């Protein structure tokens, strides 16, 4: 099961997901796409962790996406 939320920040779209693992925990997944042409969605390596719920994993991906845009955007 994959839960997804999309956020917009400046010229970027942050696609934050949570993937369920066998141990009942969730891992964050982050894809960032620039809203200007040419747009190349990039899967960003995020710090993995055993998050207790999909919502917490998505919040983690979102926070890391904000950090990425601040540093590299």
C-alpha cells in the first residue's frame, strides 16, 4: 500500500509518499519535479526510518523536501 500527498513550494512540486514494510512500519519516498519546462522528476534519497504511520513518514518526506529546495532549489 502506498499513500501519497503532493505539495507545491516555489517552482517545485513535492510528491511525498509512504511505503509499508513487512514489519508494520512505513518508509518515506520523495520525488521532486520543477514546474517549469523542462521538468525532470527526481527521486530524492531521503533518510529512512521506521515510522509508525504513513502520515508520519509523509511528514518526514515533506520536511526533507523543504530542506532540499532550500539547499538546492
